[in-house]
C-alpha cells in the first residue's frame, strides 16, 4: 500500500476473549447475550473489601497460545494496575500485566498476494475486560452493563511489520483460527470475542524513522480493520503533503461512512500510572509445566495444511477448508483412519456435510453421524453398491439415525445400485420415448443434452442406476 512515495507502518493490538468457565479474577461465569448486570460479583464490581484471585485457566491459555506462536514464556509473572477513569470501569483501574508479560517475541506467518510473510510479535499479556456503556437505548442517559467486567482477555501485540489492510486481515484470520484450534476462544468478532486496535503511521518509502502513530480503537470485524487502515493511510498522506502535523491521537472508525474520527489525544504509558497489584500474588511457572503444555499442543493449522498437501495430495483449496477448524480436521482424519480415501472424504466434508450443517447453523461437532459410519457409506459407493446420488439420500437418513447400517438402509429404501442391463435399458427406452424433440436436438449436434437424459434416468431409478452402464446405454441408442 503506497501512495505518492509513502508507505504505511502498522502494528496491531488484538484482544482475545477467553472461554474460561469463570472470569479472570472472580468466580462468576460469563455468557454472551445474557440479561444486563446478571453476571456480576463484588470482585468484578470493585466493591470495598472484595479481593481478586487469579484464574489458572487464563494462565494456561496464555501459555498455550504463546507456545503455539513461538514466544518465550516468562516463568515469573506479576499483575499490574492500569489506572484510568471511565464510567464502565468500576474499580478505576484495570488488572493487566505491564513489565512482566507472560509471552515475549514469537511470530505469525501469513499468506499474502505476494507470498508468505512473517510478522513479529512484541508480547502477549493477560488482562481483564471492562463493562459496556450503552448509548442508544435511552435518549437522555448512558446505561451501563457490567456483565463483561472482569472477563479474561489476552492482548496480542505485533511489531510494526504490517504494511497494508490485506496483511492485517490475514493476520486476524490466522489468530482466530489458532485460538479455535487451541480451544481457548470462539474467536467470534461479532460477539466481541476478538477485537482489534490498529496503530498506523506513514513515512516516505526508504526512510527508517517512523512517523507519528495514530491508534484506531475497537474494530470488530476483519473488513472494518482493512477499511480503517486504507482510509487512515490516505488521510495521513494527504495531511503530510499539505504540511499539516500528524497528532498522536486515538480515533474511532465510522463503518457507515467509511471514515475515522477523533476520540481523544493518545495517552502515553505514564498517564496510566502503572504499579504492581498488591492484591494478587505473582504467578511462577515451572519449566516442566511449560513443557507439558508444549507437548499437549494439537497439530497446528499451518502444519496440518502442509501435511494434507504433501502427504495426501490435496489441493490448496481443499486443505484450506479442511483446516479451518480443529473439529473439521479431526473428523477428516477420523474418516481416513476408518478407510476412506482422502479426496473422497474431502468432497463429502466440503459438500453434503457442510450443506447439512449450514442449513441448521451447526458446527461439525454437532454432527451425530460417527466418521466410521460415513466411511462405511463411502465404501458402498466405491464398491458400486450404491450410486453417489443414492448415497446422499442415505446420508440424510443416517444423520437422523446415526446407528443405522448404510447397507441395510440402501436395501430398505430400494437404493441399491442397478447394474442389470435389461432393467436399465427399459428406463433408457422410456426416457428417450418421452423426449423425442431433445433426442432430435442431440442427434443434430447438441451432445450436451446427454446430461438431461442421464438426470431423467437417475430420477426414474431413484438414483440407483449405475452411471457408467446408463451412460453407455444412452450413447449407444442415441448415436
């Protein structure tokens, strides 16, 4: 992304909301969409005398994410207070980490239009979320919902290695996929489980020194991140060209207008008056505990994708779809273990199974059909016992009767593949007799009509006709 000899320098701060059973420092649960102020406690409200307690699940999630990203894991961790006033911050401070982030360094590899690119990470630290200010329900007052107060977050801070909105989009996609693989967050941006702040400056191409950075806060979709970066880059370049001074400020993105607007002058770290939280003891991680977490990591998306391409011969497209979530990848691997071929298994997952799940707004974890049963159905196709179209009918039945035997269902539904030439010849004769005008068109050169005739044969045989034999009979009679 260059314009008039300038380039963008971009760093991201990504907040990952964790799926722990309780909040970061209190015992109450949190669930998206619950009635306002029903998921609160003296700790999350900051009431006098209420003492926080560290949630070990948050420490474990941070460690696993850091290990997956190649970070150095800090053994000695302190909590800090970040002090500022805002109506939805009841304590007047936020519990976070300042000088001892649990993860340092690391990197993320992204795919761009010009090839893979490695983006450096500065740190990952643990902190808590604030409440929510609601401005559009009451014409005269701001309403406050403290359900989200104290919800655990991991903040992933990148080096200023990004140069355009495309790279930011790819980075967020990698992080979302990774946290889902690690089962530490659902990564749903529309529910606030993944939020992003963008730091962006501009400089003449070839100059090492950074320009003055501007922060764009609380972007809640990949597209908004990309559009905010594109707009802010153009705005800053125009300002520099006009001789204006770029201010270090915090801005917000108006998605309806596609522009950023000023919120406030950007704070520096000393404005927050950080100090060590006196109510929380430091957490010390043993090397053996860290290594135990490393050993328990699943095969990560990029490595799994490479394995599917190199060992199984799958295309980039199939590999991308199959590794989108750990549940899909695990089901695919289970199909292979049950004897299904790689390409056939991929076609079933990306076709009939994906369609069935999408119609019901479900994930593959909710599919009631065990992989072993689907593999048995696939084996019936490969042995020419049933046709592919008949197998899809059987699949729909098996989805509601997961313990049913696919062969018995095929027999009960009359879907066993017909290889009897005499029986199929009768169906072919009927179809051609009913479509004399199309027969004439075919014989005058419109050979593509063979698909119409095959469709009719399959319909009248309820999908049980052997496609190879039916096609041969049709061609022999038509030609």
